C-alpha cells in the first residue's frame, strides 16, 4: 500500500474534479445551482467518498465507483448545510467560509440541501441504469438510502436536537453518534463494496469497521470542538458546550474520550481480519482518522 496520505490526496482530487462535472450535467444556471456548488466546492476532507473508493478498491478497480462516491459527498454536504441552519446548530462558519444560509439566505440554504439530496439519488440511479451490474448499484443505493434516512442520519440529527440542553448517559450519546455520523460513514464503505459485488460476510465486516471508525470520527469531532482552532477546523469551536450538546468530551472529558476513541480504533482494525493485506489501506485509515487534527 502506498502512503495513506498520498492515497487520500489522489482520491480527494478525483472527487473534486468529478463533482462539478456531475453538477453541471444536472443543474440549470441560477442561484440554486450557485448555492449548491458554493458548499460543495468550499473544501471539505471528502472522507466519505474516499472511504467508498478505498472499499471498492479492495474488490477490483475503484474507478467505476467514482460517481457513486461523489453522490455520497452530495448527501454529506446537504447534511452540513442543514446542520448549520439557525433552527439547527446556527453556525456561521463551515469549511472555512460563511455558511450557506449566511451567504444565500435561509430559503436557498434549505433548497440547496434538498437539491443536493435529490442530485445524489439522480447520480446513483444513473450509475445503476448504465451498469451491466445494475443490481449491485441498487443494493448499494438501498444501503445509502437507509443510512441517510429516518432510521439513520436524520434520526441522529433529530436526537441531537431533542437532547440538546439536557444531560444524558452513554446510551443516548451512542444512539445519536451512531446515527448522525457513523451511519453514513459505514454506508460509504459498505456501498462501495456492494457495488463491486462483495459478499454478505465482507459487508458485515465493513459494517463493524465502519461503526467503530464512525464513532471515532464523531468523538474526535467532539474533542476538536473543545480543543481545536477556527483556522484549522474551518468552523467555530466551542459551540457544543454552549448548546449543551451530547458529546463524549462533555460526558467523559478529553482524556478519557481519546482513550475510548483509541480503543475503538483497535476494534475497527480487528474487524478487517477476513480481508488480509487487501485491507491495509483501511487499517491505516483508521489510525489516520484517530490522529486527525481537523
Ligand atoms: C462534519 O464532517 C460533520 C460530522 C459528522 C462530524 P466532516 O468533518 O467530514 O466535514 P468536512 O466534510 O470535512 O467539511
Ligand atoms: C453533524 O454533527 C452531523 C451531521 C451533519 C449529520 P455536528 O453538528 O457535530 O457537526 P459539526 O461539528 O457542525 O461539523
Ligand atoms: Mg449538529
Ligand atoms: Mg453542527
Ligand atoms: Mg461537531
């Protein structure tokens, strides 16, 4: 395996150059398109599409997964635009830029989110129609629809809002984090495998890996909200404490939260055993996501 940072860079630039092409094909000109592209092209680590491509790569050529991976980034970006709305987290900085609703107004921010979600399903359907293995893409779409939906990310976001301003225990905290963050991270991996025709056993293993790295991802996000700097994060830290969000940092403190994340990173790596050295990239990725500083 090449150095993980190089792999991330190369998949990130593949996604960054394909996203605008896909948007151009689907959107007519105007403010709606501008607002969608504003958030989509503002930067972002592209971790979900990168995970999708890394997973697909274990089962052969990952290039045919690129459009599907871009669709996942569209869903993620929509979730960020809506997450930042005044009615949700009320944030004004995202990916180092003023949030969508600050620039385009709330109505367009809502519509840009709706639009990106629809674009994502259009892209995924076109993949399924074009492919000789349509059923694989349909299975992958089923995974993504579930993870993004009302038992997945949307349920997590609802829980995040419901329990704001209260003090809950680990069950509620894990309920929220598994859904708002781990669900889409897991689906990125399992859909990437499904569209390459992976077996149920392989998908189960990636589910276990994804749940762990997904939780780690949100634990580190919670820690960085307390310890990170605006310049690096591209968003305003300190918000979670202010809003009394359910976070690992709040329930356990920074040090113990980091220890939990480290333990879960080990569990993630253990889950990859059945893949042998094919999964070395994902093993390095788990460590990378634990160490991230933004
Ligand atoms: C932020 O996601 C929202 C969380 C689930 C923590 P990212 O940290 O992946 O944000 P971008 O895509 O890099 O901006
Ligand atoms: C957001 O979690 C999760 C989703 C957008 C689904 P946060 O509210 O913690 O994310 P940030 O910190 O604003 O990026
Ligand atoms: Mg939020
Ligand atoms: Mg937020
Ligand atoms: Mg956060």
